[in-house]
C-alpha cells in the first residue's frame, strides 16, 4: 500500500515535467526557427515477487511471474526538427531554410553555434550578423557604398548586391548550410542557438540545395513549428494524468487510514 504512494508520486512528477515542456513550447509559438520538444516517458525498475519459469510442480513451471512496477520517469525531451511554416517578411536581410540544415555563427568566445533563425542584420562594419551581433560564417561582408535594397540571396546561397554607380550586381559571399548525423543530439543554448555534442556528431558543411541540404528563401523567415491546438490537447492529457495520479495517492491514504483505525 505504501508502494502505491511513491508510484503515484512519480506519475505526478513526470506529468509536471510534461506541463513544463508544453508551457515552453507554447511560450515560443512566435519564436523564429523554434523547434518544439516532446517529453518521452519510460517505466522504472520492477520488483520481481515471483519470476516467470519458477517450478510449480515436478514437471511444470509457472508460465507467468509476478512483477510490481515502481512508477515512471522522463526518459528524454526530444526536439522535433520538422519544418516550420515560411512567412514572407519583405526584409532584404531575412533568409529562411526550406529543408534540412543550419546556419553557422561565431560566438563571442570564438566557438561556433548553429541556428535556423535567419533574421540577419548588417552591422556597422558591413558584416552579416544575427540579431545578437554574432557573425555569420562563412563571412558575408558588404562593400562600401552598397545599396541595402539590392541585396539578393539565391536558393543555393550566393549573396549579391549592387554598389552605388554600378548596375551590375557584385557577388559578396556564399552562405553555407550545416547538417548533423543526429540533429536531436544538439544542445540548445538559448538565443535560437544550438551547439554540437558527442551525440549529434560533427557538423557537415555543404551548399544549399546539394547533398540533401535544404534551399534558401530570401525575404522569408521560418516560424516556430509549434501547433497551439496539439499543445493544448497534450496539456489536457497531462493535466488529467496528473489528476488521476493524485487520486491514487488519496485512495492509498484512505486505505492506510482505514487500516490504522481497525482496532477502534
């Protein structure tokens, strides 16, 4: 009877973590390039009261054993990298990825991070950077006298721009994309950034549109892939599961109270 108290408590803890993940998904419904997370559960170890195959008589064995479960736990929070909707912005420095791949940026400590957020800007030195000022790599540097409204990005990542006094576009750089053998193994760092881990494997560089990588869409942004309706349904399921686990604790408490009052 006491076991049921702890077993039900693990269920409540697990559903609380599920609600926390759903809340984070919903709070990022308008975050550019955000990829939703999914909570995955697994059962805990079992107490084997009687093992299957235990001899029952001289000539027979027990076909089914007795195992008592001890609850559940969160096994992982998997990030779902399915494509988000592409939304037109009309901004000359916005670029969206249609398909697989990440942009590469250099962090302040010199290390590299990866992002699906293509809401780029041009800084005071003409460098293409993220909203937080991180440089896009390979570097894209605008020449002196460039015209912002003439920036163009092709589907295969070639960046061109016109300079004052010239009618011919000048190619100023090439955007590359990076993919991973196991993208769900990437570590989220916040600010729409991911860093590689042993689980994700090393970054594999390539040109947009080649070797399975996605293509680029100029003046578009990829929106969050969170579905509000699906998240609300998952929230209801988690809430009811939490409520049921709490009822199991209340029932166990009532049974303990009944046993304690038997002598009266």
